[in-house]
C-alpha cells in the first residue's frame, strides 16, 4: 500500500510517499513560495536529489509538480497515479468537530471550511490540497488528520477560558491546542521505549522548535496543553510571545496607537527569541551570541528555558506526578544545553539528567541518570508517519 502524505501550508507544500508494507519513505519533496512564479521544488528519492525553480501559482500546480516527480520515467518511484492507494492530509484546525482522523467526504470538507475563521492562514491551504487531489486523483481515498484532534480529550476545566459562557457557545472561544499529531506520536514511541502501555503512563511531551508547545498526557490522553485558541498561546517561541498579560494589547492600542494588524504582527512575527535578542529567531544563532557575551541573547535563552520549566512544573502538579518527560522537534531533539537548562535544579523532584547521555545525538534515547525517578527521553517526531499510519488504519483494507 502506497500512502501520499501532504502538508499544505499557506505558501508551501510538503509531501512524502510511504510504502506501508515496509514503513519506509519512497520519496519526498517540498515546494516553497507556492503562489509565485519563482517557486522552488526540491525532490528526493533514494540517492536522487533534484532542485528546480517553477511557476506554481496555487496548490493544484504544486501537487501536479509533486506527482510529475513521483511518476518521472527516470527518477520517479511509481509508474502512474493508480499506484497511490490513499492520501493523508495534515489539517491544522478541526474545531471541536473531530476527535480523531477521518475519511474525507463532503461533510468533512464543510466542517473544515467552518473552521477557516479559527485558522485563516492554514485551513484554506489544507482545503486547497484536498480539492486538488480530488481533481487529480478522483476516487482515491483521502484522510484528514487534525493538529487539534488529539487535544479534544481535555476536560472542560482545562479547555474553557473564564469568559462569559456565550462566547464559548456562540463563538467557540476555547483552548484547542496544536501539534497534536506530534504529541500523540512521541507519546506512543515513549511508551514503546519504556516497555509499558501508554495507558499506564503520565507523560509531559515537549514539542520545541520555532513553534513550541507542551502537553500533559495521562493514560494516553491529552489532559492539558500550552497552546490555546491559537498557536500563539503558551511558551515563548522563535518569533511568538507565548502567554502575556492581555491588557498589554489594550495599552499598546491606547498609548501607542497600534492597530490590530500591527499588534498581530508584533505578537506573531517580531517577538520571542527574535524580539528579546534582537538578533534571530534561531536558537543556535542566539546561543552562539550568548556564549560570546551578548546579554540580550543570554536573557532570551534564559526566558525560553524558564517558560518551558514553568509549564513542566504545572503539568506535573496537574497530573499528580510524572513518569517521563519527552523532548522532540528541532530544539527538543538537538539543543543539548537547552534541555539541561529546562530541567536544571529539579534533582529534589526526582528529575536528573545524565550529562554524557544528554550530549549524545540521534534516535530514540534516554538522557536521564540511573537514579532519576522520572525518565527523561528524546524521541524524534515523525508526524508524517503518524498520518500515514492513520490512513492505513482507516482505509487500508
């Protein structure tokens, strides 16, 4: 069974073709700057790696470029579209409609459209990818896998905001959470690594990259997560503020004359590591500057670690205890010093990192000391494989 996994962003398209008999990726690629005449398409299959500049004015043209590469007579991995048995789509927002992945039909598409207001940059791109596949591969089963669905198990006390009830009932203002596919994947892998059923574990999973979120997972179900109504909430990130006093926004509007557009840009594009360091949103660049004595860079590093430590502590208390803390995504998997900073000083809480193990790289691994009561793991995330597995389970027969 061949499953094509698509991740359509506002101006990009990532794709991977999985052979589900082996679980291996047959080919993958990414189209950047979709919507322009100067888009870039990078394609990889085995030892083949090709890069070309194309005019890709929409997601339909991007998917056509991907299909052309996959079926190319020289470097393609399939002969024609009939060899693609099913398609999996990453969809950012499913509102409160979807608690799991679903086979796409007209009703599902209508529900995704209803959630466009909740994710105006992402859901339209997801819908464009779905419709493009209907046009190119009519009759091929398609599955939607939602970033928000894993967190639909949160209890009301965790997902409700203390606003008047009418705003929840009429406008659906509540915590949704994101990165759900990643949190679900690493929770399952962590349980396998520890040799225990996920239903027996209390986990804190830390998805740390340019976008960051932490989830509390009790008995395999998300019971709380740091991102909220939008991906802006929670942790300090590469360019996003994370949680701040909402009255700051009123102050900026009243005393600085900032518009809603100005404030949105400030909170999402100009803050976080970039805003504090005034250098970069890349933790590697900020870390290098901090080691060279840049005080603003050092403060940005300290704040990034402190925000995460606060959430780890609060989720430990919310669940009563924690069996394992799991780090994943670009920063979580690779930033040795940052992992140490986030858990520094927690030895009396039974959380102890082994410095030598922490310095190692690659693969699923434990970085906690033998005497640590809480296991600390690094699990590389694989959202695309999680999507492919969901597709197989839903339409594999």
